[in-house]
C-alpha cells in the first residue's frame, strides 16, 4: 500500500502542479493580480469615497425602484444599523469584493454557458468540472489561491470567483437550451446568422433564467468572500474571524448581522432585477 | 415553369440514412427498415411541382412527414436525397450564403405555435425578418405597419405577444412572414393551435389575403376540411411518407387514387366542396338577335323543356322565357322574346358550393343559371343534379331499408333459429 501511495500521490501531484505554475507562470498570475486589484480598488473607491449617508440613500432608492417599498425600508434601516455598529467600511469592502468576484465570474461564466449550450461536447467536458468546483469544500480553494496570489484581497476575489462560477454557467446553458424550438426555427427561417440568433433571440429569451444564475452567483460569492477573510481578504470576514479567534461574541454577532443585511439587500435587488423582464412579459 | 419542383425527395432520420434508400427502393416497409437500420423514413420519394401563385396544401396525419417536408423546402431540415428546385436553383446543394439570402428575400414561414419573440412587442416582432437582412429602421417600421394593417392588427403594434389571444398572435406571425414581401409563404399547421371558430375565421382571412396578394402558399395541415377549403391543389401523404395523390379538392373527392385516400375522404361533406361550376349542365338557349317565338317553341319541344334562357350575341344572360308566354306571344303575332322574358329566377357563380345552392334549388321550379362575374351564361344546375351528386359515393348499406325487406330479414333470422 505504501508504495502505491508513493507512486500515485494525488495530493503531492497537485502540489507539484501548483509549484510548477508558481515557477513558470508567475508573470501571468502577477498580471491577473494587477487587473483584479485595479478593478477592486476602483469599485471600493466608489463606495468608500462618498459619505456613508449618501450611499445609504442611493441603495434605498435602488431597492425602492427594483423591488418596492418594503425592501427600501429594510435597506434604509439595515444599512443605518451597520453604520451605527461601526462596520460601514468593512461592509463596503465586502461589497466591493463581491462585485469584483461576480464581475469576473460573469465575464467568464456567461460565455462558457453559451459555449456549453451550443456544443454537447463542451457541456460534457464542463459539467464534471462544474460539479467538482461546486462540491469541493470552499476552504480548499484558499490554499492554491494563496500560493499563487499571496495573501490579501486578490486571492480572496479569485477563490470567490471560482467558487461562485458554476451557477451562472449552468443556468446560462439551461436558459439557452430551453429556448422553444419554434423560436430557433423562426430565426433560421428568416435567415438569421448564428450571431444574430444568439443576440436577438436566444439571450433575450433566456435572460430570466440567466439572471437567476446571476443571483445565485452573487449569493455564493457573498458566502465565499466571508470565508476568504481567513486569507486576509478583509471586510466583514475579518470581523467574523476575529470574533471566532478571540471568542468575542459581540463582534462575531455584529459582523454576522451585517452580512445578513448585505445578503438580503443583494438577493432581493438582483432577484427583482431579474424579474423585471419577466414581469413585463407575463403581464396579461 | 413551376416555381417549386420537388424531384425524388427522400428524408430519412437516423444513423447512416443513405443506407436505407436502396432498401426503400426495394419496397421494404417502414417498420422493417426501422428494425434493420434504425432509420426512420419521413419522406419517401416525393416528386411534384408547385405552381406560381397557387395555394398548395400538403395534408397528412401525424407521422406522415408533412412537417419534415415543409422544413426541407427552406432547408431547416436537409433532405437525404433528391432535389428541390426553386426557380431552377437546387436548394439542397445551395451554399449557406445563398440559402440565407433565399430565406431572407424569397420565402418566409408561419409556425404552428407562432414562434414569436416574447420579449419584443408586436411591431418589432414583425420587423424581425427585415431587421435580420439589415433594412434601415424607418423603412422596416413602415413595411411592418403595412403588414400589420393587412392582417387587421392596427392598434396592437406596441402590445407584447403574451397580451394577445392565439388568433391574434398568429396574425402577428403572418404579418412577420408578409413583411419582407416574399414570393413563397410556408405555413406549417398555421391554424392548428387555434380553436375551431377562430381557425375558420383565419382560413377565410387567408383566402381573402391570397385573393389580393397572389403569393405562392405552401400550407401544411392534418385537417382535411381545412385542406379542401383553402387548397387550390392538395397533396395527400400516406403514413409511409409517400405522396398518395395530388389534385384539386374536387379531383381528390371524386377520384380517390387508392384505398387510403378513399378512406380519408369518405367522411367529407361533399356538398361543401363540389361547386355549381363542376356539375352544371348545358341548357337550350335562345339568342335575342336571331330567335323569335317560332324557333323558341321548336327548341323547347326538341329538348322537352318548358323554359329557355335568353342570351345576347355575346352569351350574356338576359332572362328566361316560359313556354306559355311564348305561345301567347306567337298568338299575338309579336316577335320580341325580350318583352316576355322574366328575371325572376336564381343565378349562382360557378364557385358556389352545392350545399349553398340546395335551399334555392328546392324552392324554385326552374333551374338555377350559372353565370360568371360578367353575367356570361355558363350552364344550369337543378335540384335533381344536386341530389344525384350528393347521392354519389354514399355507402348503400348504411342508407334506409325498405320496410318489407326489414320484415323479410326478421323472418330469415327466426327461421334460422
């Protein structure tokens, strides 16, 4: 048994791969880190630069416009509470991390989903990879992320991106595959090129399903961003982690509440956005 | 030259479809081919022509390959073998760019479940085809508005498809197909998803539209009544994917090519399809310029008739004379037949179905004159002819039985016991 383990050491092989990547593709990871870091800083500046009260007002208006009065009231009270508890800056850090991770996840995930919907082979290859990504414990992503990108917010964003990618790929694929046959036939019968078909028919018809995937991706990203506090991503994850390691119940609880408020806000607003198209379509 | 020529067309689904063709040619049945090769024969050696400006209906039950057939015509489905010539171009071997242009300009399609884009409003759905071919915004809006007007959807331009009823959604589908003014209109069970009342209304409107536009319409249906109503010619597909008969509705009803077609058409109400034009008969006529009472009487006696129609020299119907009036006229010594002609009788156009003639035919004693739009006399139809036509083809066993025969039958059975 010993010898087999020695010959076929899966863990060691993975480690060797990561080491090889560090030695030979460091420039690539540096470049990725630079892009992600720049984007993250930009987003963070948008939320941190204006006075907190103004941001709360804008969030409230957004919630009102998207999903109505109830959520607007919740947003106003919730974010005021965060400000009052003194976690405004951390919450905005977390929000920036989520937005950066989701932005890159969609940038990758939607094209992947389109590709998967167009080619059965692509889908056959992608599916087990997505299964792998979704079921591997979230913490495991942190190790290679740290090794390749060192500590800080960038590996946090990268780990989050990978963790939250599957839903949007899956639902983009599903949405496009579910477009009724007659709509596809109508496109072909009227002489659409495959690009015209994708842009004018398939994506718009699949939009509600894709938006459900985006919503899922955002929620997964939020949960992962908190976990990536362990590798120094900062934000609310830090607060919760401090609460655990220093046994500070008050801090842990306040950090937790802030995360819940942010989560509900993000969920309701993105869900409402994804329903806007659908609502106008279903209205009788 | 015919607009569309289909030559020896085959479509076989499954692995290695070309292998199945020799088997079909040997006459192996559809089921055996399925067993041997795993292939399904959808279209089996179809050959026919579709003329310019006619409504050609392909009719068959589900599984007869009719939907496959219409999709071969714009190559949504690529045929396995054979040729489809449209204006002499074979679309089976056509390259993709040419095919795309053909689909954009020459032919468009109407779908059973409409195939509208749910996120676009009515007018932008109608614009879809024009938008794909890059027509500029103002022009396509204008053309779409015209198409919507044509199908009677003014005022709904900015509604979403989901806000409309099925019949209205299909009007949008029809307007979309008409917007780029194609030569050929492919309609795949276009009215089958609608309820019967709306369906019949849409059929009438299609007939009206066609009378104005003169497109070449290829219409697929599983409903024989629909086929008979709108088709100039009908092709009947059998369950084996083979064309069983091609002909005008009357032709198919009166001369079914085989048992399958006969079975198919036996329940059709013939009186709705057979027209005055087909059953009309010649009748003795008099001409105003040359005939007087004497020749009129001679003519009526010769044919054993008590009436005769009067025409002018270019066969325009002027009226009808009764034998008593002619005798009277002769007694008075006058010669003008027109003075005693009556206009008190029925006329019908040759397109009138005999079911519509029946009421008038029962009521009147004189035959019904069949005339065209210019009042040219074509012939006559009378009660006996209509009844004879309706009687033709009725299964005699299911008709009434003479009572004495009923009694005889009963004694037969009692004796046997």
